[in-house]
C-alpha cells in the first residue's frame, strides 16, 4: 500500500491567492454590475516589449528550419543568454560572476522552491516575516519546519525575523543561528529594501556562522535609490555564502513566458563540496531547460532596444506605485514601499485586521488587494497593493479607497 509524503498534509489551508480568488469570484457573481479593480496578485499587465517579440519571432522561424532548429537546451542554459546576464547584471555592476555560475531556469518560483533540495533536512531556515510563501511551504514539504501552530501561524522549527514598522521592515540578525537564510530585496510583500551596508552585515554574519543566504532579487529592476544593492554579489564575501535568484517576470513581463536564473558561485562550499556541483547535478537530472525561443527572448532583454523599452515599462508601473503611495499618504493612510518596488504596504485603518480590510475594500469600493496576514503573522493588520495594474485602474482604485 502506498503512503503519502505526510509533510504535505501539514500545510495549512489553501493558498492565499486561491482564497482571494474565491472571495472575489463570489462577490462578482453576486454583483455582476460592479467594476472590480484588482490590485492583489503580483502579475504584470503590460504586453511584451517590441524587442522581445521580434526576437521571439526570429527564434520561432529558426525552429522551422532544419539548419537552425534547436532541440534540448544545454544543461545550464544557452551560452548567449548566460553571457548576456554575466555582462549586464553582474560585470557592469562590478560583480565577479562568471557565465558558468549562472543556471537558466523557467523562473524564480521553481528555483526558490527547489533550491532547498540540495541541503540537509535538518538545516534550520530563517525567513522574514512577512514572507513570500514559497520559501516556507517548500521547506514544509521537505519536512524541515517542525509542527504548525495554527494560533500563531508559525512553524516550530523556523526562525522568523519580524519585518515591522519599528525596524523599517528590515530583518535583524536572529538570536538563534540559522543554516539557511532567505532574504528578498526589494521585498515582496512589503516593498521595503535594505542598503548595501545592511546587506553587507548579513553577508559577514553568514560567513561567520557558516550559513547560506538565498537571496531573491526578483524585483531588482525596480530599484531607484543609489545605496540599494541590485545584487548580493555587490557585497564583499558574498561568493562564499550566497545564492542569488533572479526572474524575468517583473523586469520584462515574462510571467506567462517563464524565464529566470540562479547564481551559485563556485567558491560556495560545504567542506570541500561545491554547492555549484550539487545544483548542476540537480538541474541536469530534474530539468530539461527553458525553451530556446524563450532564452532568445531573454537575450533581447539585454539588447539596447530591449533595455530602453523595459526601462519605460518599469517606469510605467512605478508611476502607478507613486500614485498609490502619495495618494493614500495624502488621504491619511500609513503607507510604505513603492519607491524601489512595485508593492505598497498599507496599514489597515481603524484597527481592522488584514482580512476585515480586504472584505471592506471589496464590498465598499470593489478594490482587491492582498491581506498582509497571508504572508505571515507580522503581516497582520497590513495590506498589499500592487502597481502592476493599468494607470487608469490604479488612479480609479486609489480615488475610490480615498473615499472610504
Ligand atoms: C519574491 C518573489 N520571488 C519569486 C517570484 C516568482 O517569480 P517567477 O515568475 O520567476 O517564478 C515572485 C513572484 O511573484 C516573487 O514575488
């Protein structure tokens, strides 16, 4: 008789966004005349930039001819893309990352969920609270998190690092020593960032205690301030303690196209075993590569035309972010984020819980956001709005919220 991976049974409730989806669908079905504006899920809405579409068309045509057809991609990804990444995302910022330390994938969600596989199940993880749920849930599935306390919404074997107003939504070094530290900056959900000096403290700490930092830089393209690092490898010593995750979803609108990468420097070792070789083994065994057409599309992100077009696209979303941030602040709300990230973190007014505010906004002004408590206990009484809508909808949503 087969048995289940019982760790899956420990996972509480349904996924945050399916709960939101159900509530919104029920409301829409009951009130078909209402125009609901969705600023909840972090999905992009602008079409792919012309340079990317053009590259995809060329690649599609190549696939139609025997001389230029491509089958399975190389294990780490095509060199043309890895070279473009190494040059544009790293060397141009003074970071010493070689093309063969870059592993192309179909996105940062898979990589952030899969990366824990190369570590022992008795490693202790530390996560920010609130947090992108994939880091915790993938460790629950692996049996690394102990037991769940439904009252506190926490796992017994996870170190939580509260990111709250008092510390500027930046985690403090934990009292208990972790083995794996998940950091994400600019942050989802709070939209907060940390400075290069603050990140350097984390790198020094990880090197001192022998921990690995898994650094999710999916929102790097939204950074506008000079002292905010784009990559953890801008910090000295990061090559011996950090893995970096990147995505093409938010900088280039690839949420439906699917492309990302993970950087594992060759100096990052446990004893004399390089994590690079373990991740290469895992990648080669369980993954057959992002499609050629998509990798060519990724290459176009780094072309001169691609860079210019994507700068405009990011600016479009950040204009929304500024409208939300300034509009709600002027209306008396307590808001943060929205400067180096497409997320605005809003304190629910009048002592409401996150879900009470969710229901209130949905029912009173037909605007959908994400309850902060869905990202962890320290997210309670907060609410996330995204800048990924159209400008017109964003303006209308903010004006409606101001009126409540
Ligand atoms: C912090 C963070 N990491 C990773 C992802 C997933 O990115 P991808 O679309 O590349 O899987 C998201 C998506 O919202 C995210 O917020």
